[in-house]
C-alpha cells in the first residue's frame, strides 16, 4: 500500500503506533541486557577455557609431553593489543588523497566551518583528527561535575538556547545554529543528551558538538542522555556507524567520553535540566545530586535495587517520563519511572526551583508543557527517524536588560526569576545524506512500512501468548473469534494497548461472517531464512541423525528391532525417544516428538517397520552443477532389499541400475560405523594422492572395488561418472560425500520445527549475539572461527537454559561455512533471520 492510497487517519494511526512500539523497543533492550548483558564476557571465558583444553589435548598426543601451563590471558591480550596499536598507527597517517579539514588544537571557528562544509559533502573526518578531538575532549571532561551550573547571559539579544534530542540528524543541528547563531558569550547553548543513534550522521553530530565544546568551553554545555550508553549504542545504529566509518577503538574512546558527561544542569538556580526525569524519592536535593559519583555505565536495571539510591536516581535522570498521574509507577520502558504532577511540584518546592526541562520523548510540536506549566519536554530532531512528521524545537532563555524593560511579547516570564523563555520551532527540510527533499508522503510511507514490520515481529515473538488468549475466547474451538475478542486478545497477548480494530485490516483477514481466523493470522508471520543455508543445515543435521540410525545395526530391520524393546513390532514414542537420546544428537523432547510424528504416517502414535523403512535410505544427488545444489535434479533411491550374509553378493550383483549400485556401496560403507562421514573421509584420503583434493576415476574405481568386487570396472566407471556431478573429470570430497550419504527422504516434516526454533532464538537475541561476536572479532573482519562461534553460542545456551544443543551449534557452523575455510561471517548470519508475512511472499 502506498502513502498516496492511505487516508489521513491512517497516517496518524501508524505514527502513533510507531511511537508506542519504539518505546517498547527500549523496554526490550533493557530486558535483553538483564538477560544477556554478560554474554560477551561469558563467551570470552568459555573461549579461553576451550583454547587451554585444546592446547592440553594437543600436548598429550606427544609422547612424554608435559601438560602445558595455563593459558596466560594477560600475555595474549597484550600481544593482541600491540597488533591493534600497530594497525591504528597506520591509520593515523594522512595521505595526499585526503582533502578535508586539518584539525589542530586549539580548534578555531574557521576549522569548525570547514568541518561543517566537509560533512555536508557527505564525507567523514580523517581518523587522525577524530583522535585529536576525542583525546582533547576526554582531557577537558575530566574536570566536569555531575551537575553543572549555567547562567543566562546578560545584554541585549543575549540568550541561552536549550536543545533536546538530535539523534544523529546533522541537518537539525545545523538548523539550530542557523536560527540561533554560533556559540559566543552572548549566545550560550545547552544540549540535553541523545546526540547519537537512529539518525545517519551520529559521528558527525558528535564530532561537531565536541569540537564546539573545545573551541567554546564556556558557551556550550552538554548533558548526558540515555543514548550515551554503550548497551544502547550496541543495540541501535551508533556502534555500526562508528565501525563502518572508523573502527572499534574509536567506538571505545567515544563510549569512554560519554562516561564523563554531566547528568544534569541548573540554570540560574531556578531551572533543572536533565534528559529523562525525576525519581521515586521525594527528598532528593540539588546538593545530593552534586555529591553523586559519575557512572561510566549504569548497571543492569535488575541489579539496581531500591536500596541503591545513587544508581536509581541516575538511572531515572536518563530514563524517566512524566505522566498525568499521582505519585510514581514503573516505567513502560523497563528503566526509570513514570511520575506525576505532585512529584514535580514537591521536588521544585523542596529545592526552591521553578521549572524542570527534560527531553527523551518525541512530541509532535517539538515541545510540550505539562504539570501546571512547571515541566517542559523539548525535542529537537524534526522528521524524527524519517518516520514522523514532527517539528523540532529549542527553548530560548533571555533576561530583560533592566527591571524597567518590558517582557518580550513572544516570551513567557518565569515568575520571580527575572527570566523569560520562548520556543522556536522548525523543520529541517533537507535530508543531507540522501540529498532528497523531505515530504510528508515519503515520511508516511516509511512510517507505514516500518510500523507494519515492527508489528509482524512482535506478533511472531508473542504468538504463543496470543494463541493462549485467542483460545480463551474460542470456547467452541472453531479457530475463529469475533473482532472485539481479537482486539482484547491482542491487548493482553501483545502487552500493549493499541487501536487494534483500526490495525486489523493490515494484519489479519476477516471472513464472510465478520470473524477473525486467528490460527491463520498467527501462521502468517514466520522467520524467513536463506534457502541455501537451510538446505546445507538440513543436510548436516539430517545426515547426522540418519547416519547414527544406520550405524546402530547392519540393516534397517536390525536398527528397527533395536528400538522395539518390547518386541511387539511397533516402536512407541517412549521407545523412539529413548533411542534418539542414546544417540546423543542434541535434540529436545519436542524436536524428537516432531520427528516421531513425521515418521508416524498413519497417525497410530507408533512406528511400524514399513513406515521406518519407507523413511530411511540412501539418497544420491545427481546435479547439474555443484554436488548437493538445491536446484539440481534429485534422484531418490528406493530402499534396497535388506542384505544378509548369504544374499548380499547375489542381490548386489543382480542390480541392473547404476543408482542401485551407488545405494549398495553406500550401505556397505555406512552400516555398522558410528561415524559414517568420518569413515567416508578416511576412505577418500586413503585413495587420494597425498596433497590432492580430488580422486581420479581410476582411483575411485579402485576404492569401489573393495566393496563391490563382483562388479566389473566398466560398471564402476559408470558410477564414477555419475558421482562426478560437475563433469570435471575428477571427484571432489563434497561430490564423494554427497553420493554416498544416508538421509531421511521426508525429513522436512520434523526438520522445519527445529529450523523455526533456531530462527526464533537467533532473531530474539541477535543484538546480544552481535555484541559477543564483535568482542571476539578484534580486527573488525566480521568473521569468527569455529571455536569462537561455538563459544558465543555456548554462552547464550548457558544464559538461556540451553535452547540449542551442542550438536545443533556444530552443524550450524558447518552449514554457514560455505567455502570450508573455517570462518563464518557473523553479520550475514544474524541478518538471515527476518520475520515476513506469508501473504507477501
């Protein structure tokens, strides 16, 4: 649906919903940090222990080799630090191709003008000059206190400009300076936090503000916002932007600088300015705020108890929101509180203040006056995130030149303070990066698509809760509910109150009776994964399971009988589950049950020998290109007769088809071996010349003769040609393995739920996983090796009660490692798991 076809009401609807979802995203962030905040540290610890275990194992293989000493983590980290320093040193060299500003201390206005021009051209500041700015700002911030005192300048035309969130929107910052002038003794600025994340130019906004702070330390002041925190920057766009433009070291230094920013400011002893808001305590004084220690990174919300007053107050200063209530209540953001008018009045009275200014929330006009004119929200990012048609605003504070001067007609006096203020609104009409004119139609269309995607993801994540609520409303088990019941269930199941009736046409269909088929609605949204990856993963996992089944006995009948403990000719769920667990495949009870249901084709809750044989056989992929390619023409080989000591030779020699020969060879190789793939690998390496990665036809015929001596060379040469699927004249390991593997021909019925679970776990925790992978990736290659990959997933398993088994993690890595180089791109991996609408795909 295009923005042109959306009525005005829909634009308002999706704008409102976007903002509700955005606040819930922050709640999810807090929740994820509570759950997986230590993921990177746990992963590093597991990786260190794995490396020591590997060194010990390697040493024991050598005769009389002593056990190696414990891994010296400090020495290894020092070595890595030296490598990183050398890498950074090379980036500090400014070559002749760089035509941007040359930043030297002290920073001048002409340098700042050159930076602005350079940023407007879409270019980034050189690495060397970024380090100059950050090094100088860190030195200046050392002296900053947690609460800073600011005065409105005196004189005609002098003013203090209070600015709200800018969120990486460079043109809004430039618009502020265009409308108000650059910092000076008569033109003082206070920016109230949230300089980064969401917008495309967070680096440029921050470097510009830091440069101005260095040039005019007494004329521009900076408060800290909730987006000046590492865990928030890792979740949103800032870390990714810094890594893309610079490197992890610059990101670390910036995060260090955030830790020194003041939490609040006081204007002329009359107005408190802080990013979020107030707290649950009724006796917090300005003196207490001044004495508090600055915190570089706030602890997890769950670790900030009501007894930890200092931490709780600082968290609220960054996260709290005002509401039209009495007292305080927990915040929907998951951190800070929501507070009412009475709390504002009591705080101001106790501290002899007249007003609180805060930011933190997008408001459509750029400012909002609340709590009997004693509280102001100021927000300075217009067209916020490219999805809202809101205005930006700043708050100008002035003082009459003398007592007899009339109050400016456009300003509002603040009683008994001698100060006056007014709001200046604006719209930043140009998207600098995209070089496009911002239009309402483009804003509405972007908002529409982003909001629908956010809703789809939440429906998918909460589908179990939603199913429970729908079931309560469907006493007759029809799979349908009335519209009103659907809305009520969505309120409860989604954990948020939205205009669900208005959203219904965009999310679900209504049948001819006016009811909502809720099962169909829930089935619409699922994780869509890369098909090539899922094909590879399926082959790895299914091959492992089938290989274990074949390895358990010399034929399928024997394998079946080994499961049928009571000898009744049927394998019950309990018997099947016990056998599967004995194979140590890492499947959960639910996954084994799904597999059992797939085998039980007649719905009898048991498996017969016929059903068992029908499912498991050897499969030969005869493809037009690379072996195992999902787009090739598959030849399904039907189960061959069970071999016996007396009939094995005659049955195989009488096989007239080359496919039957392939099947017979594979069964002879795989049966009775606990690790069929390892057996195949050893055979391949035994017959391939040392250092060669391929078998010639003659070498393969020699190998096959060992298992099929009754076949003549011409027959086996025909097999070799069929195994050589890319017609190269030689057989690779991949072609060899693909030809002689054992699989479940109908595995999709039980593999799909496992894949769905895998996708859901990765999708839910991709932010924490990204952070942990990056902690392993010292050189920012976007790749990790197998041991690093396993360590991160093992850490996630430890913190989340093992949603993925060790076997599944191992198979996952090998499915991702397409070129078998022992590395996987974790960025591409985490990007695979998107929620989609079946109706659109």
